C-alpha cells in the first residue's frame, strides 16, 4: 500500500508543532499497518511534508525508531524499514515466549491486588475494542498489556529485554491478527491470561503467555 493510498479514515498530518516522540508514534503506526513496507526506503522529503513537521523532529524520530530496531539508518543512503527474516522472527518469538512465561510467573507472585486489578481493567478495554473490531487501538492496548505485565514482574533485566524484542516485532504481532479466526483465538488466549491473573496462578499464566507467543508464529510463518 502506498502513502498516497491513505483515505480520509487514516489522517497522518500533524496539525501543530510536536515533539519528536509524537512523530515517532505516527511513523511507527505507518510501519505497523504496512503503509511503510519492510525493506522500503523512507522518503524523508515526502513524509516531512505529509506529517507537517520540520526535519529536526523527523530525524530525531528516525533515531528513536532505529534504536527500537524498526528502521535501519544508512549514512548517506537514507533510512529503510527493517525487514526481518523468517529466522529473525522465529528466534525472537521463541525468546519472547520464555521471557513472558517468566513475567507471568513473577507477576502473580509480586504484583499487588491493585496492580492486577488495573491490568484486568486494561484487558476489559481490549475486549471492548475487539467487539468493535477496532484493530489498531486494540493492538496498542495489547502491547501495553504485555509491557505492563512485564513491569509487574519486578525484574528490570526481564523488562528491558522483553521491551527490546517486543519493539522489533510490532509489525509481526499486528499482522498475526489479520484474519478473524486468528484474532478470535488470540482474544481467547487473553481471556485465559485474565483468568490466571485473577487466580494468581503463575504457572498457568506463564504457560498461556508462552503458548500465545508461539501461536503467533503459526499465524505469520507463511507471510514472513
């Protein structure tokens, strides 16, 4: 899909002077939704104009996205959207599955009742968006759910590595729900997570989260 194909339902222009993180968020969404395709060159001049920002916050945003592993900055050659190989995707999901298994186990041991209640409320908000089939907002809350659960582990090393891998898999995780049956299965797995959280059953939560991540591979392996 080309940037020029964006319709009125996908406005990308930023209406006022913004910080670079807001620009990064907008470019990140374009990558996640596939408007900027893996391996494609980022047309800086065109995007600066369409986003309505100057080059300084735009280039700062690119550096942020490069640090996340979403783009590759090539000196004197411009930037490209990073394209992951099948081996990259599988190995990242494999490691992330183990990290999230551990985060689930530790969260059930260490989180307060209030923290678990807040996470369950977030799960409820995800279900509302699922009923509306509002895919990108659902996806963003899904990412927040996994990040916050890792935070509840109380393990900074785990959180750092989980965040790094999750950032690089943003597009992959998004396309994992491209078919209705895939999305429905993922939501069912999240319902299992919520039940395990309520029961503070760390072993069960860890198993579901690990399975959830490896099922993502089954949903994307034919298109990466």
